[in-house]
């Protein structure tokens, strides 16, 4: 009953004209960003964060805007996957397997419409799960002390391989780099400057927003400049965007199963939407067996990954809001926004900022409906966007990045720092080292160190306090299980490939 009361209060916040307008803008922008190959939700959300400060948005309004962009990117990623066989982002990779063959048969509009319906159902299931399970997790996390929080941060770094879907060794190297960057600034305990090299601008540490925009947006532009393949894109006959009754009925069990699988994958810290998409497609293909025509244009091969990745995207918000542990790369960027606004996600967030949390949940329900309404009739428009040349889009990205970062503090030093992070992001991408763990290390490193030092102060220097409680032992055991499962799962995938 309390949940219904809080949800009613959340809808009162979400239905304010300003918040409705921001949700609509975020959904439209997110779909456009997601449709463009290479940008994806992480880059899209990171690029828009400075604008939330420029326009003086409240934390609630800023979070509604950026989460709407996040959900919109998850919807939009399927457009280039189906029409061009180019995934808009990593979670949309599985959609290409059956979406593009459908488009070649002249059923591209049907594939886009069906994927929009599957995305809507998957995201709605995840939002319902967020409404029901996040308060339960908060009630459990209230018992956490400094040692338990340190264990949670260890869990976050243990699951980095799942967030990046890359080499565990390279992810670990990137996380260590992020932790090193997180030590820059004045030590909160001893008040001693660390690694500032005499620059007064670094006394407060490295600004999360500057680092994010540089690592994602600027490095993306550098990669674009290096790539010379910017020719015209082929056009394709779409057909009707409204799925037929037969396809909708055939795909309904698939969407239900994939939504549940994706939600569970999203709740696990570090799993993310890519794993939700992969598991949904693979398990559905195995479930149907010879009854399916996967890989040759089966509509269920489009519905399964789209329901799975959107359900996982919503599920990833649960550990971020309840525990302060990002469940995906995009939620790590959202975590940076909250920390920049002096809001610490975790168990106390629901008690201290109930209007923001429940307003966000209600906005997710509203945003899902907006996205469904936008995506079905505007399929042709979003397809046209794919024809926009990169030489036109990338200068706009650079302009937004420079204006947004400079307006945060009116400091030229931040611009130089942003460019430095852009070069760093470019080098890391050339070395195939993921950038998301760098962000996680930068975001969580300070809190991880602070909680460890608090625990050591309480115990008088006894290290055993870090693993004395049953909660800490359970978290460490879960972290080890996830690492082992990830290694085994990766080995199995390589064997299959």
C-alpha cells in the first residue's frame, strides 16, 4: 500500500508540465541518438549532462531528462540494426541477426514496429520490477556499515567485465587507471593535496562531467576523423510499420519470456543490456528449436533481443538507485550526474529524496508510452535521419561538448582537461581497453577509499573487520561467483563461435 501511495506522489511530480516536456524531449533526442551508429546511450547521456547544468534544471528534472534519453537510445538502437545491419549500440547487435533479413525481404517497417512493441513491453516490465523490488533492496541495505559498503564497491569492480563485455584483464587495467584518477585532489581525511602537481584547479579533484564528455564524446569524434568510410548510405523499402496480428500473436510468448530474462540480467550488477539481449535471443532460439527460423528473418528473433535489452536497461537502475552501484555503463554516467549534484544514491536516497525517486519511476512509465507513440508513426522519419552525413553531425557534437563544459565553471582549464581525456579515450579505444571501467574507478574510488578508512578507524586497524559480517561474506562470495561465471560463460561463447 505504501508503494501505491509513493507512486501516486511520483505521478503528481512526473505530470508537471515541465517534467512532461523534458520527458518528451528526452525520448525524441534519445531515439535520434540511438539511431546513429556509434553514439549509443552512454555517449548520448554523457553529452547531455552539461546541458542540464546550463539550463539550471533541478535534480528531478535533470534525471527525468537523462533517463528518458537513456530509454530512447535503447529504442533507437534497433533502427540502424534493422535497416543498415549496423548496431546502434552493443545491446542491439543481436537484433541484426533477424532484423536485417526481414528488411531485405521488404518487411523492415514490420520489424521496426514489432521491435518497438517488444521494447515497450520489456521496458514496462522492468519499470514495474523497479517499483516493487527497489524498496525491498533498500530495506535490506539499511543495515550496511562501512565494511559492507566497501564490499559492495568490490562487487562493482568485480563485475566490470560484464559491464564492458570485453577482456577481463583490460577491464581491470582500466579500473585501476580510474581508481588512480580518483585519488587526485585534497585527501578528505588528512587534507593533504594528492597528485595535483601544483595546479589549484585540481584541488577539488577531477570533475566527473569533464572526464565523461572527454572520454566518450571527444574520443568518438577523434575516431570519426580517423575513419574515412563516410560515403552515402543505401536506402531501403520499409513497408508497413504496424505488425500484423499473426506476427504479434506469434511473438507474444517470446516477448514475455525475454522481458523476464532481460530484467534479471539487468538487476545483476555489471550484467547490463548486452547480456540481457544475448541471453534472450539465445535461450529463445534454443526454446523454439526447429519451430523457429532464426537467422533468416524470424520476427521472434527481433522481438526477443529488443524485449531483453530494454528490460535489462530498466533493471540496471535498481542497483544504481538502491545501492549506488551502477548496473551498466549508462547508469554509471547517471551516477556521475547525481554525485555532481551532491546526491548520493543508496538506501538513504529513498528516504531523503522520495519525490525525485518516485517522480523518476512515474516518468519511466510515461516515457515508455511516449516512446511507443513516437516510434510507430515516425519510423520513416528516423530512417531518414540515418542518411545524415557524419561530417555534419560530429561538429555539432564537438560544439555541444565545448559549450557545455565551459559553461560549468567558465574555466579554460576544464576545456584542456576535457581534450586530454578525449585523447586518453582515443588511445584506450585503439588499444581495445574499455573506457567505462575508468569512469567507474573515478566515480567510486573516493567512496571506496573513504569507507575502507572508516572501517579501519572503527576497528583500530584490524583488517578483519572488512570480512567479519555475514553480509560482507555473502557479497564477496557473490562477486567471486560472478567472476567465475563470467569466465566460464565467455569460454563457452568462444567455443560456440
